[in-house]
C-alpha cells in the first residue's frame, strides 16, 4: 500500500525554507519586529497569510488589521514566530484535499485555533519560550503528510478499517516502520527548527513519550489539545477525528488542568 | 464514522470529546444508513478513547442504537468505560436504561450470539440480584460458565485470582438483549437457541442466510435448543416445517430439544415430525451419543453427496475473486503477489501439517466459498499489518486470518456489485490445521490457484 520508498520520495519533495522567510525569522529571533515586517511584506503571499491569520475571530481583534508592521507589533515576538512557521507549513498543504474533507480555509482555521490555545496553555504553564511556542505549528504537518501518503489508498484503508480499528498512523508504522510524526520531525530538521520542537512533536503522537520530562509533559498537552480541536464538528466532518489514535491514559494527569484552561464545564 | 465489525459485533470508536454540539458530526446520514444495513447481532459504542462526554453527546449515539434495535432486533449497548463513566451513564439514564452496559468489549463479546469463543469461565457480580441472574442466564445460554458471587466481599476475594477467569464481570448491566435467534457451533452441529412463545416473528429473527450458508458449507445437524420454549402457533410450525423440507434436500437433520409440549397441541409436534423434525428431551441425548451423532451427520462436517459444482457465472467472475485476493495480499504485505497456476480440481494441499486456513462464504445472486491456505509462517507475515507485533499465538494469527479473509470477502462484494451482481458475505471461519479444512472441503471441486509473494506460497480455492 505505502512503502518506505514512497516516504523517501515524499521527504525529497519537502521544499527548503524560502529565503525571505528565513530572513524574517532571523529578525524575529533577534527581536527586531520592524525589520522582520519590512522583509515579510516583500513576499505578497506571506503578507496575505498573516493578514488572514490575525483577523480570524479567535484572535479577537475588533477592527481589521491590515498593515504588516502593525501585525508584527500586535503579535509580539513569540506569536510572530509561530505565525511564520504556520505559513511555512501552509506551503506544504495540498491545494485540493482528497482523503480528508478539508480546504485551505479550514486548514488555516485549525492552525489558528491550535496556535491560540497553545499560547493559552503556555501562559498557564508559565512558559515563555519562542521555540516551544512554535512547536505547535508543526503539529498539523501530520495531517498534511497523512493526506499525501494515503490519498491514493482510500478504498484500501476503508476496507481495512471496516474489520479492524486501525488509525492511519498505526497502519503507516506497521507498513514502513516509520510513522507520521517521524516525518514531521524530519520536516522540522529540514526547516532547521530547534531540536526540542521535533521531540515535542514525537511525544504529541501519544505513542512516543519523550525522556525529557518537561518536553514529554508538553507533548501530553499537545496530544490532548489536538483531540480537543479534532473533536470540533467541522474537523469531525472532515474525517480528522481518528487519523491517529487518542491515548487517553497518556493525558489523564493533565486533563483537569486542561479543562480549566479551555474553560470546559464538566 | 463507521462501526468496526468482528464476529457479528459492530463497535463505534469515537475519540476525544463528545457533547451535544459535536456528536451529530460523528455520524453522517451515510454512516447511519450503512449502520442500518450491517448484519450484526450486537452494536456498541466504545468509550475507550473518549475523555469527556455529557448526556447530549452520548444520547446521539444511544438514539441511533435504539433505532437500529427496533429495526434489526439486535442487542445494543455501551462498552469500554471506567467507574466514573459508568456512574455518569447510570445517572443520565437511571430511569430509562434500556440498553446494555459492558465494562469492556471482551465482556460484551461473551453475550454476543456469534462470538466464536465459548466455554469460558467468568466471574460475575452485580449488586442488583435481577441483573446478576439475567447475566448468568445469558452467559449459560451462550455456552459459558459463570461463577456468580452473591456478595461484594465474595467477589473481591475471588477476583484476586484473576488468572482463573477469562474475564471478571462487574459494572456491567444487561438491557434488552437482541431478539435474534442465538446461534452457536458445537463440534459440527449448529445450535439455535429459541425461547418463549414462537410465532410468525421467528421468520424475522431467524438468520436464514446463515442457515443456508451452513448447509452449503457442509453442516448436517441443526439443533434447536428449545428448553425455554413455552409454546408455538401455526405460523412457527409452518416456518419450521419449511426449514425441515429445505434441509432434507441436503440430507441434513433438524432436531428440537427440551420442549415439553405441555401447552402446545400435540398435532403440531406430529406435523413437524412428518416434515422430518426429530425431537429429544435432552441435549446430551444427541451430543453424547456418538452413534446417533454420526447417524444424524454431526460427527463431522460431511462432504455433500450431491456435490455442488461451480457455475459458469462464478467461473466468469473468477478474475474478480483473484483480483480481490491479490490486491488484499499486496495491500497487507507491500509485496507483489503472483499467480503461479490455476486448475479446476479438488483441493490439494502439500505439507499439510504446516498449514493454516480461513474461509468465507458468499451468497446472493451467486453463492460459494473462498478458501485461503497458508503455511503458518506466511500467515503470520501476511497478517502482520493486522497483528502488529510479532506473535506466535495461534489464536491471534487465526483471528487475523479471519479478518484477512473478511477483507477479501468485502473487496469481492464491491467488485461484483460494480457488475450488478449482489452478494452478501458470511462470517469468516478459520482452521488451525489444514486437516480440519479438509474435513469440510476435501471432496469439493473448485478452482485452485497457487500464488506467491516474496517467494512465499499460498493457495486460493474457490468452491461451492
């Protein structure tokens, strides 16, 4: 169905970070948002993405924010960096989704929701770290990879899943010894993201706990956040809810805290 | 979301958060229609991967289950929960709990009519005496041996020795069970359990397709366990008479065990005897009497005297059957499967000691049986995707082989449907040794196709 060769081919096609984006990230890392904004607005697609992202209801701005310098100012260093990585990932997303009933608009919504809630979680955990803040941006890569690898095998997977409760991640792992999150980690490496991001992403799969307790804990929060998001009607209808297996036991010790942060009444 | 079906039990596995806002999105109209069409005896919702639910969320699934039960007469329920979730469900439905609650899916399977595992010793406790009795009776009826604890203290004491039991049953409740005629296989006889007053409804609750297929695959003895039948009317008599007549065409015997006829006109019994029905007072009168068992056809799944041969229609569709097998093997192994030879013959198995097999029947516009025979190591390899970790446990391998042949059956059904040929598939059957397969199929003529993948050989056999 899917072979290790197919994965190699897929990995080969992952583009390097565009030069403008690299430069923008360098300025953000240095804390110079003015310079970052100046470089960013040279890339029209990036500028448009940032405008679209910031003006989503989840960010809660009353008036539409249009100016890129203003956007960087509003976002601050951490969220600006997060948004740039989100843009990078959006470049990988397919124009036409086949496996999942997704579209560009819905994918951007997912990115925005995850990023905003991740910010709330890090605030609750008193973590102020640009790299960890950006880690969330790589999480939806698992969905993009799943779409790319399985879109030619929809009927096969349907048949398989009619008789056995298997998620895409498990199927891929059993077929190729690699799972979606291994590939996500590879993307992080290709895009020269900090190593901690790859570690948190692996832990967020719910099957690969990190040896570093702090990063593992963040992996738990991310795993639960993913399923919180994927339980929303629009993502359920897109068929995303069971693309990986939800490991309830893994997240039980942070569940109460999570519900408080998300303000869910039990 | 679609239910995963195994051994006649369908289970939904929602994940994450389940509330009134999102629950309807788990089930599209197509999902509901597909669920209604499922040929299952039990339909469940698993809460194993649900971390949060409220009444409005769970009730969307419960309403679907109730609708399916009314339509299909099957057992329904919720499974895979911890004590907290159990208490929540009991609070939500305290006055109106008409579905079952099974602590886990293994417990649920014990109450399922078609579950292949029988004779399991289980420890059982419920603080509600009526529930305790109801569960014990159902477990007995399904061929298991419940050890019933009357008190919590006794239960806790016994539960320490958990290795002594296949499963420990607590925090479990039975709602209305399915009204389908329960079916089980004992040796080479098929036992149907019926109870209460038998009337025209038996025509709806008896799985005639399963029965016909059992005749086709060579079963010759069918026993109605009728200890709990109070009486029957003329409609039930007519139905049973017809069943006996059709069985006679296959030289099969249908017998009725345990019914007293105290409240039933004796003329009904005579009419059934005229149709060929045999009556016995006790199950052991048949099952423990080897001579009688042999005479009635229950000592082995005999080959049919008037062998049914492959029809032109089935042979014409042979490429679809092979295609379904090859693509499934390729999907499961990522290896190219190659057809080596194809011949019309009786089944021939080399190195018989090293082989395992599975089969699945199909019926409808055409009927027949697909058989797959694998060397044990190859069976393991070809099912690796289903099994996951490496295992030598023959039960796990057989389980996976059943799922494997089920996928082939499903794929064949789809391929044939594209040509307007409508078939349904039976439950898969597995054979731990090829010898057991030969007891069923040695005299059957069919198409044998020897295939290989990655230099491993396996055999596909299509017969009627």
